[in-house]
C-alpha cells in the first residue's frame, strides 16, 4: 500500500469510516500511522513485550530482552525530532543510542554512541491494542523484532506479536527508584500502576507489511464498534493509558533575583569575566546572581548582577552545541527564556529561538568552568535546574577568591573606603593606594583585608563588639578583630550588595556613620539593619591600577606649576591677594599688594595644608621669623628639597624681599616657581649658593 499523509484525527475518522463500509466487499491491508507521543515532549520509558514480561535492555554488545529488573539499562529516553518525525532513544544507563547498523533482515540492534545516522532515528507506529512498532529511519520495511535467542533485531514487518511493544512512561518517583544492573537479582519488580504511552497525533502512514496474506488482519484495522465509532487509532484516554504530564510553562514572578542551580549538587550558572556562561561551585558571588524580569509572552529576560548583561543564545542559533553566554541587552528571542517545570519539580530553560532545545550543562560535568550550551531536550540531569530566589540577606559566607585586590565602595555615595592617618573613612574615589585593599581568604572563610598603602589590616578597635566601635587600620595580629566575613544583601531597589561582619561579632557589621556622603565620614561597627549605610560594592582591580597619594610637598609644587604664566591685572590685582584679604578678614587691603608671599601661602592652602603647618603670610620677614621659631629654618648652603620655601635678600641688608617655592634640585641648581616675578608666576633656575638667597624654610609636611 502506498504511504499517505493524514493531517488530522478527523481525516483518520473519515478514512476509517470508508474502510468500515468496504468490509463487506473486500479485504484491505492494515494501515497504521506514525505516532507523536507525549505531545512531542521528551520522556523516559520502558519498552516491553505485549505481555509485559520482557523489557528491551541495553547490553555491552547487543540489545536484548530481559526480565523486568527495574534497572537503568532497561529505561530509554525518547527525544522527538519534529522536523524528521523520528525519535532518538537513549539508554538511561549508558547514554548510548538505540542503533541498527544496516537495513539487512535480521540485522542486530545495539546501543552505541551518537553518530547522527538514520540507523539511530526511529519511527514509532501505532498498532492494535495500544501497542507500537518501531522502524529505523534507515529502513522502509524492517521493524524492531524479538529474536528467538532473546536478542533484538530488525526483521521484515509481518505484523507479528514479536514486532509489537508497549511503551511504559515512567514518573519521576519511578525513575528515582531505578537500580543499577550490577546489584539487581533476577526477580520481577513490585507491581505498579502503568502509564502507557498513547499517540497525540498521527501524520504518516506506516509502509505496508511484506506479508500479502491479509485474512487475519483486515478486521482488526479499523472496524467500527457497537455504536459506530472508529477505535483503531484513537484509544480511550483513561487514567490507565494517559501519557505522563508534559512540562508546563511557569510564572515564577514578574521581577525577582535568584540563582540558577544545577538540580544535583551545589553548582550554579555564573557569568565569567569573559562574558561566557559556565558552571561553578556556589559562592554567593554576584556573577552567580541573576535578575529575572517576565516578558509579556511569558518568557524571561535574565540579567547577570555582576556584568549587567543578559543570558543569551550566541547568534540565536538553534543547533546542538550553540554556546550560551551573557551579552548586551537586546530584544531578540535569543535573550527570551521560557521556564518549564517538569513533573519532578525541576525546571529547564528554553530560548524562544528554539522549539526543541534547552540550556544544557556540557556532558553533565560539575567541575568549575564547565561550559553551558544548547542541546536537544532529553530529560537528563544536565538539563535539570532549580531556581533559588534571593533572600533579603544571606548568612552564607561569600567566597570571592583566595587572594585579590579591590576597591570597596559605599553604595549610597559611591565613595571609596579609604585609610586616612590610621583611621578608615569614605572619600571620593581616585584610585589611590590608600583606597586599594588586598583580600586574603582565611581557612574559616573570613578575609584579612590589608591596605595597599602600608600593609596594615582593617581592624575593629580593641575587638569591641558594640555599636559605634571605630573601624581602623592596625598592624596585622591574626585576631578576630581583623577577620571579616563577606556576605550578600539584597533589596528590590539596589539589587545585590555586600556587607562585612567581623569575626568578633555575630550581630554587627561595618557601617558608614549616619549613611553620610561627605568626604571623611567615619566608618564604624553597628547593629545589622539592612540599611544602605551597611551596603558596599567590591570592585576587583589589579594592584598596579592604584597610585600613591601625593605628599603635601608634591601637591604644593603641582599646584604652583599649574599657575605658571598667570599675570597680575593692570592695576596690580591678583586672586592671590584677594584670597589672603578674605583670610585675614581685610577684603580689599591686599588685592593690589605685592604678592610673592601670598602666592606661596595660597599654594599651601590649595594643597589642604593649614597655616599651622604651612604659614600663611604676606610679608616675607614675618615668614622667616615664623619658620625660625618652629626650628624649620636653614641658612644658605643647605641642599634644598622639592617643596621647600626659598627666601631672597635683593639688597644684602639682611631683610628678605622676595620668596618662592623650590620645585627641584639638581647638582647645585634649583628650579623654582615664584609669584610676582616680572608681574607673573614664573619658573626659573638659580645656583643654590647664589648671593641673593637668604635661606630656606622646610614646612613640616
């Protein structure tokens, strides 16, 4: 009989009626149809003889029929290829595929590794009494058959009893109860309620059997029952024969944060620094945290907390092995993920770019860095996931690495935790060494956190566990006061951040006083309250990206050099005189005055130096007197340093007339920056023993 495509159950019923009316006139061959089972969703099942006594079992060589021992080698995963209309049948025990090497009659059937040949693709046809025949795509007339020696072969289709099988779909609990073949005695399993596969639709007629004697088969094909309804290809949908429930698209919420966990073990999907998605041991780090936002079509956009990029199917390519990565947000189907839940409660993630492939952990490995890609849905552990929603605050210690350097930023202000004269405060981040911290992980999961500026450790003063205890830096001593646990904290407004808890406390954490944002706001210990004052971001960086903070000397000279070329106005006004007038509360008295000393004083003020360190003055002799009294004075002949102040005596009368800043010294020559030299700020050089030099002041920077 010629193959025919039947596209609906109505068409089947019509043809069935025609066959029934023709029975009184002639005998016709049996016509069965290719079946799509379980709505095309992958499932696991046993293939048994029609009496249920023997089960198709994967062996080391050939596939054979054995007594039902409830072992994994007797279970097959059915994965439907909608395009080809065929199934791949994979052994639950070995991961190998049901295979026939040739189309020869009596060819043996084996379980072998995947080779993408038609001998590993099987068409499943509905037969009488809700049984099925299996025909390899490589054949036009041979079907799976039970041989007399207990092996399984393919033979010419005779519609014989040994060529029909039952397909028993297994539930999650039945799968979990499977035994390994090596530990099972040859006894029958306990009797359970069977779930027998039933076809969901039929589309292609089975090729005619090679036996032309139809006298024993014609009346079993499509005979009408007592009330005239057709019953050959549409068995009753009862609880005893209903297929296993298909996975369902779930709604886990419209906007939440969570982790994507491999169902077995403690491994999570993470975004690597390269942007690739891979599996890593759980450590509560931000690269393992994802923001789920539900789209209008029920899919999710899934964004990584560490790099703000979206989970993405590379190039949107629907093919086995396509890499899964994180990528800049876009509106493509490659970034829309449908979350389905299986009967066992686990989830799988399917991109809208595909109708049959899902997120898969390569080779079901669990080693850190295992790649994640797309693969045919097959119900195995590599595709079973759980979604762990984030709590408001975690008590699990975060492992960010054994040793690394980072900037710690206060979330609200964005300012960096900074060492300042032995204390710890927040300051505008400028990547100075006193804003860089080296984290070294201890065996208990805590961290020793030391300043790049001087190697001193972040320290809870005296180890006192009380609100308001100062946090400072102190010489390393391995005490609990210097061991900090890093933990995660989540809020809908801010997402994931970190909080730092010293080992000497179980209830208090590092806190920015009053959640202030001004430079030099102090950092203290305070009872954990999940406020923004206690939320920090840890940004890893290389140690070489931090620079030493300028010393007072360096700042003064840098500021002075920035003024080179500045001239007084036509009437002698300068900003340096105006500044000094405001300083001494005599607004106009100095605006047009000689301004060399006021220029030097202004530079010190702009560098943040007080008048008690860097004397503010407008009259040169008063400066000489002040530094002499402070014992910070050197007579001519002293080898000056950058940042020293040089005083001149033009007239040789021991009364100083002019002053400037020493920018550098080299082999007897000093380079200076001087204000009011030819009515401007000017850089010049002079011999350090010049007769005009009166002496040098060295402020206590």
